[in-house]
């Protein structure tokens, strides 16, 4: 197979479709998303059979359980994928929305409106639900999309994408607007990254290695979605039961995802009283605790934490624990080791809450809530392309608006510049 020719053909088809899709009515796009959701649920058996083959291959490779969790689909997760498409259909179409207007002294009327980015390339790993989320968001925002999932989920993604494309085209989406790279050769990624002029932007979604490779090597503009070294800081004024519940949820509810907590910081003023309660709750959930010297002095059965632990995204039932001298030490620790994803403080001190949100540098900063809420669906975006941890062009959960750019429309009456 000539990978370069194949990828170029997909990109050219997507480019041609994107021009028609950019001016497609909201009604047609919404009908397509509803049809795509119905197709997933009606043909869920086909998807699950493909997914089981992917899972069996992964088990034979003896991958981590957290990896299997990211890869695994069931009826509930397929239903969630379908619901995400339906929620996206119900959201306001960003295309054509105006967010600025003015009349200049010379009489020129200037308006700014939202327009699609064009052709979006998504490079992702493991999680088959990304196929549906990305397809739905791109089509609703008027963008053609080229999806390149990982080899570990090739059967699942092929089944999902084929169902989605058939349903979308049947409902009026231009042919070619939804492309899936159904071969696993890694050369496809390298070709995608250099199709500048055919692909407008690439969004990598996966582990640190994939994201680094794309951002360092792509000649196509990249929106970076980041890894998640997320923290929970338990302030001296925190309610212990609330703090324990938030911390357990942030670590355990789904430890393999990027919004899961990886490090717990505890104010030294309450550490002796709080840490045993927290440690017991975590052990009950089979979480391995890796503590600093001060934490281990209180809970000696913790594994000694290393410098590397503070910057590690485990994606597993492992938690690093550090005792700090209040908020003055907690914020610098977070800003040094975090990845700009999601951070939370548990506190009853309003001044500390405001300071934490003001000074912590991250896409999502919480007070008295789990970091697990950093998610497009939970934020009311229907779904998400990913969690952007950069500051240009988007940050945080990327919904419909993050997949648009802007155009200025200027109305005159014969004005010329002198």
C-alpha cells in the first residue's frame, strides 16, 4: 500500500467535503447526529464483537488493567457515546454566531462571526469512544475530520466509524466528510502531520509520548491535549469526610483517565489526624500509596515516594501523597509538577479558595469538587475532542466553539482608504 498516496487521497476528499459542510444547515447536521446515535445503539452487537477481539489481543499482550479499561466497551459505554451525539445535536450551532460588531467613523460596519476550522485530523490511542465524540463534534461545528486511532482498537474503531459514516451520509452529510484511517501502519501518522494545506489542524489525544511526537514533528498546526498530573489539596479548614470522599472519587472512580488525581497534598496542620482516615479509605479501594517522609512518619506502610512520582501520570490505582506547610507550599508544588489540566482544593476558607483559583495555573481549577468533572459532557458541551492544556487556541474541555475560528464581515458604501 502506498501510505502517502492513500492519506493524501483521504485528505483531499475531506477538503472537498469541508467546503460543502461549512455551509450546511443546522437542521441537516442535527439530523445526521441523531441518525449516527441510533446506528450505534441498533448495531451495538457488531461493535461489541469487534471490541472483544481487540480486548483479547490486548490481554494476550498482558497490558495493564487501566489500559484494558480505556479500551473496553459495553452496552453502557455505547449508550453514553450515543447520548453524547444526541446532546451535541441539541446544542446551539456555533457556525455563523456573531460575537463582535462595530461601526467605524468612516461608516464601515464590521462583524465577527464563527466559522469552521476546515479539516481536522485526530490522532488518538486506545479509547474507542473518541471516534464517536470526535466525529459528532467535528460534523456539528462544520468540520470534516480524519480519524486515526491506535492499532490496539482498530477493529472497534473501524466498526464504529463505518456505522457513523453510513448514517451521516444517509442523512445529508457530504461524502468524504468523515474519514477513518483503517490501517495501522505508523507511517500514516507521519504523513498526516505533513499534509499542510490539506489538513488545517491536528489534535493528538493519548499518552505523553504520542503528544510529544506530534507537537515536535508536525508541520500542520497542532492543538495540544495534555496528560493529567492532577492534584487535590486538603486545606487545614477542610471537612475531613468531604475531603476523603472527593479524594477517593478523584483517584478511584476511573483511574485510567486524564482527569484522575495523581497526587494528594495535605496541610501539615491536619495531617496527623486526616491522613490515617484517608489512607484507610484508599487501601479499601486497593490504592497503593507513595508518601513523602512526613506522610510516612504518620502512615509508615506507605511506599517511599521519589522525585519522579510527583510528575508521574500513573493511570492506575497508585497515589503519591505529600504533607505541605499550608497553601503557601501547596500552590508552588502544583505549579511546578502539574501538567496544566485539573486541580482542586478542599477548604472552608473562602480566602484560600479564591487564592487557589487565582494562582494555580491549570485549565480547570476547582473548589470542593472532584477533578473528575473536567469533561465535555459534564461541562454541558455534549462531548469533547480532548482536554487542551495549552493556552492557544483553546484550553480545557474542547467542545463546539473550540473547533471554530472567526471571520470578519465588512459592509461598506463605497469607502476607500486614503
